[in-house]
């Protein structure tokens, strides 16, 4: 996994999972993600979908929103942004299972979807289907 770069700059708040003994999925959808192309300086737009089965911690939504907004003026490639976000969200939530999908708007006739997924060793519970917009 990539290095945690944004975790040093801001705390991503979490709260205790109110149903720690149950396997259940949570899916957060941020439809207005923006970053900047490091080659052209043009804005890149994506939908970010974070799906996970919480273990001890759940992510606080305002904190997630502020974290994702921190990418707005960052020059970063799609693949790097996706992996960085996944690494940071996975580190703070330490879920039983998680998937991060980024669905990037088309530019030059090409759309991109990037998916990162991981789970705790031995986890065999529920997951979610890939996001359908």
C-alpha cells in the first residue's frame, strides 16, 4: 500500500461502531470529488464510493468530506488519488473489508474507473456489489 500522506496534515475522525458484533456494509458516495491533472492543470471530476464492513470504527461523514475536499487543488493522477484515499481511509477505519471506487468523468473521450479492495485475514462476511451509477 502507499504511504499515508494526508494523515499527517489532518485527522480523519471516526466513532465507535455501534454494532461491532454484526457484519454489515456501509457505502458512502461522494459525487463531487475534484482534483487537478498534474500534466495539464485542468480539473478532474469523479464520484468516489467507499464501501466497507466496519470493525471497531466508522468514519465520520463531515471528516470524510473535508478530507476529500483537500484534493481539490492537488495535482495528482487518478491512480495515485484512488490508492492514497483508500490507504488513508483503510488506516483510520481498519475495516473487516473495504473497497474504494473512483469513477472519473470523461476527458478526450476516455473515462476511467479505478478500484482498490482489501480485507482482514480470514474475513468471509458480506461485501457490496460494485457501484452502479
